C-alpha cells in the first residue's frame, strides 16, 4: 500500500496531491488489484477444477476452447454467464435477494486486504491481521443466510441453514488451530508471522513441533468445511438440495457466488500458506527473485490438494459433520494448543 | 475534520440501523439492520482508538450472535415473520418519544457546552491494541476473566440441555 | 467543534433509548432480544469512550466481558425461545401471559 501511494505521488509530482487523497487513491487501487486477483483466481481454478476432476475420472475434461487443453474454457463460460437472463423469483424477498451476493463477495474481498504475498506487498499491514481476516470472512455466513432466506425456496433455506450451522461450527477449530502459531510468533500481524518462519523449512510453523503439525491438519480440514466443499459440501449437495442457497440465482448474480466461492477457496489456502507454511520462504538457496511467486505456488498447491480431496472422498452426513467438528476437531485443537504451550516452555528458549 | 466526518457517518448510520431494527416489520429485516448497526459500531470503536474491540465487535456480533439470531428466525419461520405494528402496546407513543426527546435533550446539552470533554490527544502508543488489553485481562482482571469463562461454560451447558431435552421427547 | 466524549455519550444514549423503545414497543420476542443487544452495545460504547477519555484501557476489558455476556444471553435466550415456540407455537409476548392470568 505504501508503495502504491508513493507511486501515485511520484506520478502526480511531489506535493500536488494531499496525503489524504493519496491514501484514498492507494486504498482504491489496492482494492481493485485484490478484486482482479479474486476474479483471476476464480477463472484459473474453474479450469483447474474441471481438468483435475477429468483426470481423476479418467477423462480429459474441457478440450475444445483455446488451443491447449481447453485453456480458454473459463473465458467462454464467463461470456456465457454474462449473457444469461437475470431472474428474480416472483415470491423472493427482492431487497435481500439482490443484496446477498454482494455481502458474500464483500466479506471475502475484505479479508484479502491483510494477506502478505511478499515482503511489503500487503494491502493493509494490520496489527491484528489474523483476527481481522477471521472477522471479515465471518460476514460470508450472513450473505449465505440472506440468500437462502430471500430465495423463498425450501432447498435454498435448507442449504442456508446447513451452511450457517457448518461455518459457525467450523470457525471454532479453525481459529483454535492458529492460536498456537500466534503463541509462537508472539504477534497477530500477518507479516510478523511470516517473518518469524524465515530461515529454512524447519522454521515453518507446521514443522516446528508435532502439535503444530496436527494443528495444521485441523486447519486444513476445517478450511475445507469453511468453503463448503466435498466432503463437507452439505449446504449445496446437488443430489439433495439442487444447489443449496444459490439455487434461485442466475446470470451475473450467480457469478458473484461462484467468484466468492473460488476466492474463498484461495483465501483459506493463502492463510494456511502464510500461517503454517512459511509464506514466501523456501528452502532452495539462491532463488530470491520472486517471493510472491513462491507464496502463490504454495497456495495453489493447497488449492489443488483441496480439489483432489473433493473428487476423491464421498460426502458426510449432517450428524457426522457436526460430530467431527465438535467431538473430534475442537478437543484435538485444544490439546494441540496446550501441547504447543508445554513444548514452548520445555524446548524453546525465549530471546 | 476527517474524524468528525467519520464520527457523524458511523454514528448516524449506527443510529439509523438501530431505529430500523426497532421499526422493521419482519424479524429478518430487523436482524439485518442490527448487523448494519453493529458494523457501524465497530467503526465507532475504531474512532475511539479501540481497534481490538472493533475487530471483536465484527467477529462476535456480526459473525456469531447475529448468525444465531438469523438461524433461529429461519428455523421458526412463518409465525414470527411479520408482526402487525398497529397491534402495538399502550407504551408505543411514550416509547417512541423517548429517543426523540433524548436526542433533542442531548443536542441542547452539547450546544450549551461548547468545549465538552475533548479527548486527550493523541491516544498513548499501543492504546487499545491486543497486547495491552491482553496484559490487563490476564493480570489485573484475571479473576473476572476466569469468572466470565465460567459464565460462558454455564451458557453452553444451558443451551445444550435446553436443546437435548427436546431431542429426547421426540 | 472537535469530537469529544460528549458526542459519544450522546450517541450511546440515543442508541440505548432506541433499544429501550424496542423492548417496550415490540411484541415479537426475537426483536425484543435484538433490542436488548442494541442496548448492550450502547453501554459498550460508553465504556470505550470513557476508557479513551481517561487513557486507561480497563474499559476495553469490561467491553470484552459484556461481549461474553451478550453471547451467553443470546445463546440461552434463543434456546428458550425455540422451546417456547415448540410448546406454544408463538413467540409473541402477548400470547405468553399464563403467569399473569
């Protein structure tokens, strides 16, 4: 953000723009960049999802559009979705129906602001970045509930109710899993957390001690539930609920849901990368030219793992879903928290 | 100047959210307006140099409490949705007059005291950040912290027992 | 005129009284609960404002306590409401007067 502001100041000439205007311009630019990143990752990941699904099911996936392996398929899809008729059901609650996709989208867009992609490349280097990300992404639940309610459709309502219950429940193990990391890093600032992991692969928080590794696994599983993907995709089960809370949405409004879903998928992977996997740090010596690419590569690998899990595992039942969360993951996360604390007292020398 | 604009914006929108919460016909609209009011309350906390509270306000109220409210409203569905505002209690007009009188009265007080309670500017370094609040919480207010965790534990057990009794009956 | 303590107190009073009027006027117990949350929120703002005024962050700790109490209140209150709805098919306060009759 500081760099962007400085860039604007240099373009306009020093002193011609007031600092406040510069601040606004910088913030606006960063927001635009983040929105573009979101759109781009949605485009790339829809293609990746279909290709991986194809390979797992012994077929090719999209092959026609674009020269190479259907690479232009998502662009064709996007053009198609833009032309679709925008339908608002007659009995829907119009105001909330229109508002819901935006709430969902804003929730995930806001969270992007605190992700440190590279040293200094972070839209808002907040003191409490980690807490802020959790707070911002909790708005997504409200978007889901609103859409399910406004659609006035029993499938949507079921989907929304399941989604809310699931996301609120899984937020607890998700947050508990990152607490040991905060303990180690001694800070809630995302950049500080990444910087604390520099200097070799054994500095990564996922590998600092066995408890933290389990925490990482808990985080990863809970994050899959957080973004409503198989095996935790109860809110949008095709075979039971048509499409869950976005059943009634079409055209551009549906595109917002779609975009937010893939952006969230990438977001949780980015958080995992920053918090557990060393951020832009890597073990290869002499490879220092593009920290942001290292960061993105790790996050994309995590996304691919999530896609792989989606096309491999069957879906859980609702009661199993809640059982896993409340009776397995939360106690385990608490044990890991206590274990990490004891480990720190026993083996880590404080500076 | 910037601070005043932010205050009037956040404060005004928070008040609007509150009024609409009370005045909306449907419970869902009420809940959504209340979320709006709470988000603006987070802005007010940020203006009071309490960033930790601002973030927790969003996390706890918008992310958890209001989701619970919306969830229950949807679960109960039909009968709770719309309430005829005309079948109001005899307290309606006095209650409506209350906030109006308060706003008028406070405005008069404000005008009367031109230099009313300006904050010591600026806030001390690190004021209201997580570290400071945590230090207070685990040091001076440790007993209160432990007690509040017991309150939460009792709330969990209470909510569970209320829910479980229903499960056994059916 | 710079924004000071008084402004925040006025805001909190107005929000608190809005919530109070909601508690008195509305018959839908869900909305009454929401109005109570609004009143708690107004109280929190007073804590934070005085904390800023005195330069002592103790007020923030009290706000945290109030968050916890609000969460507990919402959980229990809503659980009770769901039970009442199961028994009475209504959450309207005017229908829940058996003890007064």
